[in-house]
């Protein structure tokens, strides 16, 4: 049911007079349009629909999920039921916030970081209430108090989170349209956002009029133009890209055209996990899976250069100082057996069975009977490597190795929003009718994000955007 007929009349009139919009195009109307079907967009759809608003969600891809699907499925928050069940009762949003600010190099948007940590634990419980399964995993050093959970089943991915949210959104009445690309935001003569223009799967144009629009389009890790513009230093390292390259930054273009401000666009989450198969496909190598079993990290000089169990950000800081910006994870046959039994597969998106197959076929994971052969294959100093391995837990051939470099996964800046997820213009004023959530508005992370904060942040601000947009209309 449409709740604000006046805005629709205004929108129709505006549509006829604004240049660039075809009056003859098909026209729909709804309360709330959500652009993007990742964790943020789906969380907004659940909350707004459950509140009683009519919701249409448009996703450009054939399926929903966004970059949450290629994440590790981890979430972090203070005080959730899984943390309490583990006997940890001394955590708080304030402690989580201090961890987040430290790991973000104090370049976070403080308002957003504070709002996030106040709601992160509740977001995990909310997803659990919706039916998502989680396992508490207390082994992440950047958290001074352990608060990390990982979704199950489908270990090492965010599939379970997306499936839970999509099911809940549909059950609440949200209409989800895939293969629908939003190409413009429609504004009235005052500058308020009153709808979107959509290119449908068949190529036809659709104008959708709405009281509120929520942008949840993800980041821009797949857009070379934006990456070279905002992060030239990172691009100069020739990084791998194992993030979702389908994320082209459409939301930033849409928002800027209606006057939105951007912030922290130079911050990119770069992991020390980038590898490439012989066929040229970039993948995400979870070096820590092997290192937790006694594997080691070495540089071209054949020497260990970092504590293998250090936080990702610390490993990355040391990686970029090494020759060619590359390192090598090495483990032996005994450790390989345990790697193949790990809950989290060694390569993101692969099963343990696929990892085992590659250990034999060597399209990514090199297998060597002699340390000298390993050194030659990767142009590593052979004498130094032999000495390093002799002083490690590695002992039993064959030895396995993967070359690793910088790996872009997610972007951390985006559209400037307030802590109610309302989009702000270049003067810091709210753009009426427009919200944003998730990676497209991720400045709360600062210069780096903690394990589990990425997905949790999307869910938290998706919920906030959905609730506030619905309250605007219904109250």
C-alpha cells in the first residue's frame, strides 16, 4: 500500500519536466527503493518490510549477495549470545570502539564507528533469531576481548548470512528484482530524491517513484578508474584483486550526481593474501590456515620476516616492505594433512577437496620433494631458505608453497552519511529522501577494518537505514 500519495503526484510532475527522463517509460511506485542486494541492502529490506513499508530492492546481478558472498562470513560485536555463552562477560561497545579506532589508525568517522559498535552485538543476535547459524571463534588478535563469530554452514563464506536475509526479506513482503540496474536517481525541483531510473533485464527503461531511496551498492574494488584516482599508491604495487570485481562503484556516481559528499575514498582494504593460479585467476590464500599448523612465511631472501600469527594488518605492513612486495607461505606434508582438515579452507571459495586436488595438480599450490627445488621455482635464496626451514617446525617432505602478494578485497571510504544513515551533501546537509548503508558508506572503518567488522557494519547500517526510512513514511 502506498502511504504518501502527495509525493507520488509531485514525482510524476517532476518526472515530466526533468531532463534525461523519458515520460513514456514504464512507471512503478513504492514506499522505499533499495539499490543493491548485499548484506546492507537485504538487512534494510527486512527491517523496512517488517515495519510495514512497501519495499522494492533492485540488484544489477543475477543473484543477491554482493561482496558478503566472497567474505569469510565473519562478524564481530560486543555482548552477543555466543560471546556470553563462551563465558566472556567483560566486553562492551566502548571497548569494541577503542579496538576499532586503533585498528583504523584513528581515521574513522567517529560518529559512525560509535553507532556501529553500539549495535554490532545486537545485529549478530538479530541474524541468529532469523535463523543464521554462527560459531564463536576466539582467535583474532586485533580484538582485545574475543568477540568474533563465523557463519555456518558453508565455512569461510558469507552464503549463510545472505540466505538468511533473503528469506526473511521475502517473507516480510519485500519485492526483489535481480538483473535490474539502477542508472539514475530521480529528484524533484527542490533536490529531494524521489525515485530511481532502472534498466531492466530486457533493456527497457523503468522509472520507480518512492518516498525514500537507500543506496547499498557496495564498493568500487572492480573499478580501475576510481582505484587509480583515489588509491594510486596501492595500485602502484600491482595488487591482486580477489574481491568482487563486479563492484564498479555505481552508487558513488549516483550519489555525486545529486550533490552527495564523499569521504575516506583513499582507504582500501588490502590483505596479505593475493595469489594467482597458472590460468591467471586471482585468488585469496588464507596463509594463516597453514601457519596455525606450523607453516612459515618467508621473503625472496629466504627469511622469516614477521610473526605469522600477527593480525592481518601487521602482516600486510611488513609484506609491502619485502622485495617485489611478495611473500611465500611454506608448509610440510604433516602440516598439509591438518590444513585439509581445517574448518576454514586454505583458499577462499574452494572446498578442502579442491585444495587437496590442487596439492596434486599444482595449479596454485606448489609441491616439492626438495627445498632446493622450491627455492628455484620461486627465485628464493636457496641457502637462506634451507637454513630457515631447518630452524622451523617444517621437517617432512614433500613441501608445499604459495606465492602471495597484496590483495584488494574491499573499499573503506564512500558516501558521507550521518549516524542515521542519511546521505549528506558537500555542505554537510541531509539530502532529503536518500539513505546509504554498507560498503558504499564505510568511512566508520577508518584506514583499516578489524576481522568481522566488515559484514557486521553492513548489517548494522542496513538495519538503521531500513528502520529510519520506514519510520519517515509510516510515523
